[in-house]
């Protein structure tokens, strides 16, 4: 692909400073850029790289201007309000230029059962199986090896990249993305203990996913026990996340990889959950709650804010000493109290 | 579907109080029920919902009777010894009524190699691959996109829902359920270090799974190095669990999502492991050991009981202070001792 | 299979002591061995088992010799420098004898698109999809249900066991192994926040994997945002691991199951990461850093060594007391200081 600062400025709603017609053929970070690259400066930490980058053009924030000549090695700048947003917008435009348009129709190796409704402007890829009653809407793209269960619904423009399992009765809205290995609608984990055995509780609910939701590779969202598991609009889930049955995730919340959310937890809107965090079941997080990576949330959180709980790592010997002492901590507190009584 | 309190009472071994012939067409929680719903009260915490529920019929425990009229809004009750068990039983009956019976035979798109043994009353779904020597027993249901390796065995009435990989030589017993993305029998993680390289130890064992075992979506159970990895009867595993090679899990144990069990660990009978817990390798858990969510088990446990080890979460500022101090804990203990010496 | 101590000695570069021609037909641990078994003693902890094992032949280290007759029940020994390495070598030889040779060609049910390059001595298994521009080199074995995206590359002798997704443009070198459910090249998790929404950053990089790399079941390695995610030669990853976009893992590093590595982390050479550990993004681990299981790495590590950070588990009551006290730890330190001032 070949473009120019001028064209890029139009895409990201910016203005050009310097040569508007320089030939640009790749996007790159400041450190990896070549003279044909468009790059961007968003994190102020990397500002010094402006002086050394080989990039032909850099997207920068209005607020970093003016740049003295020695502060910027690039031949031209595209100046915007928010360079990180501009980078996102440009990446989308770039991908749209480079990637082949999605085809329409049904690959001859796909198995579409009678009674499935596939829009003529959708694509069903190689070796997919689409069961009876399933609906695949206009512009939806189902990549190779996906399974669409009975009565499941894929909204318009939604993409299932490959090897996704969308089980019976589960629905995803428009413009969603499901990455490879995603499982939507496996049974929730429900058993009644009886006589030393686990009696299965059939999971009669489904999963309802809103619009503009992205779900990362090998992430699982379980179907509800009686009512549905619900993922609201604009939620973004990374890879290898477990969402238990009857969880409800509010609009615009995002979770990093390896998070586990146990059954019937309710997550508010605009929450973020760091990688590897665990959220126990049957509790609630208010809107705008931010959970740090690897934190274990053991009770409901009613106030917005950042919450954390991680054992600080250390070299092994130091950790061992402190960890061993930790097992005497309650007793240490008592000893401290004794001393305080003696020395008021 | 349409049923009545009378029919439900027969399913769950209860007795009706109130109208036995009321028309019921859905199962629901107390809070979401409509007048056509059958619901249940199991957790005493929700008892107040009995007064406001719109449910036409509620399953309750003998011990909550008698209910004054103002305490119960439902037109009829089904009274049982254990309402949660009754709910499980009813859910199974309900699912059996609603779901189409499993078909028999082989979908034309499935690839069943010569030398595979598929019972005429089993079902091999679309786009499955069944290798030579594999056995699929009577009533087994293999959903779309499953892979059954050479000489693998699927017991009677066992269901592989979709996209399951049961690798060569691995066996699962009767009435089991494997959810989408489950991998049974990938290689265990074994290498001999040599000259700065990892020399692979071929994994010559397999996986042996008993009867009535359920395995959640994208969970992995590795094949053994020399002997088999063993999962006994009645074990229930949730999603995204890792079971290392040569692990042995005793009868009736259950694990929640995101648990990791390292190689050669031995888990007793009737154990439970909370979500996100990690159990290190080459150690043993006695029968009836219960591990709290996100706990890291670093040594064997010989006595039944509940075990925990989680850093308590807090607002970020408070956590930071305490976590920083934690790195001085051992030294604090020494300072405390000094004071105690001075002030005996 | 039938072999002898003599043949085994040739495989593992050892020398026989005792009967060189005894018939051996299985590999087993010392405790499970039968008189037809070859076994090995590597961990000194198990030395006592030498006196009771039923194994017909045992691989032992030169340094344990001489063994008095009562110390060893086996009819013959194969003496080597490193018995664990010998076991690995023997396991490879054993597997090579027992397993059918990989076929060549394309299974009739596989979908190989026009413009894909499959070496005539490679194998494309049942129900695979290979997209245009993909390259599958000599001796590569693609098991059932794999997806090879456009322009992806599979190096010589590399095996994708089953249900692997190697997405467009991603490359793996020679002699690699990808276990079932592995996803290489799903989108990294990148969004620019804007007006309460997440604007997707298209992930324009790919994944580059070196030679002799093994990736465990259901592990995910995300494609880079602009540059590639890189896994160097000889890296070994266990199951259910998440590798974020633009991570770089140095040669010969190994990670156990359920590890999460966030985006843009750089892991040195010969590092090891224990199961369930979390490594935050944008940080670096030096060469020869060893992270204990379940440790959360929150900042860069510049010196080789072992690092840990796990809350020690305890019986639940003891843990509860200590965990509650932990929330007052910073305050306890202040109280301790007060006492020290009073009692200098």
C-alpha cells in the first residue's frame, strides 16, 4: 500500500506539518520505523525517540508542539488531538485497505442444515456447521471450522474468525468479533450435592451478547442456568477468560487475559479487570470499578475506584522469610498489643 | 411445554399444596418468574422473595412450612425434602422434554476411518473425524467437529458436545459430558534439560476417565508420561482447567474454572477446588480436602478441611502501603523481638 | 515391541551390567514396572525403590555404582551419565518404534485452497483448511481439523496435532509441535479509549516462532500490533498459556501451564516461569530468571535468580486471621516505630 501524510491526515482528522506528499508504505513504532513508515507518539515516555526515529511521518499531539528541529527527525508530522486514537483509526483504515474484502456465500465444504437462515450477503467459511434455526445476518463473516448451534443468532457485520463454537440458542449482536477457539454457551457449572454425588442441573438459559463486543481466543462464556448470561454492548474480553453462568457484564467493560468470573457475578459499566484476576460468584461490582491484575475479589464493591490485592514478589530467599513470618502475623499483632500495654 | 404442579411433584418426589392442575410452562428464579413459572426456594437468604414472587408454583422445603398466606404469593407449592436437589431433577426432566432426542448414525460429512467401531445407536455429527481403532459405544453422541483419535474409547451415553479432541488411546466411560474445546490427551509437559536445551520426553501414557465425568469448555487433561493420567468416576471439572500428566483425581471431586493441577499430583475423593487455585506437582491431597478459590497449594495436605491462601484485596492505596510493608515483615518480627527483650 | 538392554544401551549411549539380552517390552516407572519393563532411576529420592522394583532392567547413573546385590532387584542395568536424559532419549526412540510413520499427501476431506503450497512429503489431515498463500514444508504433519491461514508458514517436520489455528501470516519454524486447540495469531488486545468507548486498534503484525518450539493445548499467542510477536528457538510452552501481542520470548525459555504474559513483555533466554504466574506488560526479564509458580511479576527483573511471591496457604481459620491482620500491617509498622522511640 502507498499513502501520504495528506491522506492520513484526512483519515485521522489531523493537519499536516511538513511534506504532505511523502510516500508512506508501512505503519511502525518509532523505534522500528523506516523512512517509508508512518509512526505515532502517544506515550510521553517515548518522546526522546522523536529525535532519533527514522519514520518519514509521525502523528503527534497538538500539545507537544512546537517542536524544535533537533527534537524531531521526521520529515513531516500529522498533528491531532489524541494520537493514540488517531493510531487506532489509522490502523482500521490500513487494515481495510490491505485485507481482501469478505466474500459472500457458502463455501462448498460447509454444512448448512435445512432451516438455517443465512443472509445472501453473509459468508459461511470452509468446513463450518450451521444448525437448523440458526440465523446469520447480513455482512456476517463466519471463518473456517465454526459451529453455529440450533437457533443461535449472529448479528450483522459480526465476524467469527475460526473454530468458534456458538452453541444453541446463543446470540451475538452486530459488529462483534469472536476469535478462534471461543466457546459461547457451554453449560454452566451447576450440580446439587446428593448422597456424595453431584446431580447435574441442566443449564436451560443461553448467552446474550450485545453489539460491538469482542471476545478473545479460547475464552468461554457459559450459558445461564435458568435466565441468560448477559454481555452488554461494547464489552471487550481478552483471551482465555472464563465467564460463569448468569454473569452480567455492563456496557463498555473490559477484561484482560486469564480472568475468571464465577457464576452470577454482576459487573458494572466501564469496569476494567486486569489479567489473571478472579472475581468470585454472586457478588456485584459498581460502575467504574478497576481491578488490578491478579487480584482476587472476594466481596462486592460498591464504590468506583482501583482495587488491588497481590503478594509483592521478591527474590526467593526474601520472599520465603516474609511468607513464613506472615503465618505468624496475627500473633505478632497480639505481641505488639502486649508491648503497647506495658509501655503506654 | 406445558405441565402442572402435580406432574412436577411426581418428578421430584414431592407433594402438592394448593392448586395441583395450574398450567406451568417455564422454569424461572423467584425474581424472574411469571404466573406460568415453576420456581424454587433453596437458599434461606431468598425467603423474602416468596412473598413477592409472581411464580405460579414454588418448590419449597418441608422445613419452611407452614407458610402464612401473606408469606407466600404462589398459587401452589411442591413440598420436598431438598429443594435444590428437586430443582436439579426437574431441570433434567425439563431438558429431556424440550430437547430433540439424539439422532443415530453418521452425518454424511463426518470422516469415520476404516477400522473405527461406531455403535449403530451412536451418533457421529457433522465434520467429525474418527480414527481407526476408535470405539464409540451405544447411545454416545459426538457433536460437530470432534476429533476421536486412534484407539480412543467413548463409553455408552457419553456426549461430546462440539469441537472436542479426544486423542489417541484415551478413554472416557459412560454418561460423561465433554464440552466444546476440551482436549483430552495432549502431551504432558516433560523435558530433560541437556546442554542448555530441552530434550523432549515422549508421553507414552494416555488418559483414563471414569463414568459420570463432566469436563468444561477448553479444559485440558494431559496424557501420562509412562502410566496414564486418571480421572475417577463422578469427577466434575469446570472450564479452562489444566490437569497435568499423571495427575490422579479421586471419585466425586470437583474443580471450578481456571484451576491448574501440575503433573503427578494426587487429589483425593470428594475434594473441591475453588476457581483459579493452583496445585503444584508431585503432592497429595487427602480425601475431603477443600481448597478455596485462588489458593496456591505448595505442599501435600493430609487432613480433611478447608484451606486458603489469598491476599485480601483493598483499595489500591491501602494495598500498596500494606504490600510494601510486607516486604519488611521478617525484619519487623526481629524488631518486635528486640522490644520484647527490653520489656519482658 | 520387543527390545533388550543391549539395544537400549546403544540408544542412550550407556553400558550394560548384567544380562544384555533380557526381553523387554515396556517402559515403566520403578513402582509400576513388570519383569518385562525397562525403568530408570533419576531422582535420588526414589533410590530405595531399586531394591523392590520388579523391572527387568533399570537405567542408572554411573555415580550410584557399585550397587550391592541387595540394593538392586533388577536383572540388568544400563549405566549412563544422566539417567533422566537417557529416559528422554529412550522415550523418543520408543515412540518412533511404536507409532505409525506419518503419511504424506492430502486427506480427501481436507480443503486446500488454490495458491497454497503443500510439500508433496507433507501431510494434510482430515477436514483441515489451508488457505491461499500458506506454505507447508517437507515432512510437516497437519493433524485433523487444523486451520492454516493465508500466507502462514509451517516449517519442515513441524507437527500440528489437531484443531490448531495458525492464523494468516504467522510462521512456525522446523521440528515444532503445536498441540490441540492452540491459537497462533489471534488479535492482540488493543483499544484506544474514546468517549467512553473502546476503539479497536487493528493488529497488523503477526507471530514468528522459531525452530524446536512446542506449544501446549489451548495456549494462545497473539499477533503483534505493528511488529510481530516473537518466540525464539527452543521455547517450550505448556497448556492454557496466554502470550500477549509483541511479547518476545528468548531462546530456550520454558513456561508451565496457565501462565499469562501481558503485551510487550520481553522474556530473556533460558528463563523458566512456574504454573499460573502472571507477567505484566511492557517489562523485561533478564536471561536466566526463574519465576516461581503463581507469582505476579509487576516490574522488570534485571538480575538472574529465582523470584517468588505467593501467599502461603493455611487452614482456613488461620489464614483468615492472618489475612485480616495483613490489612493493618502498615499501621502495625507505625505502632512498632512508636514503641521503638519510647524504648530506644
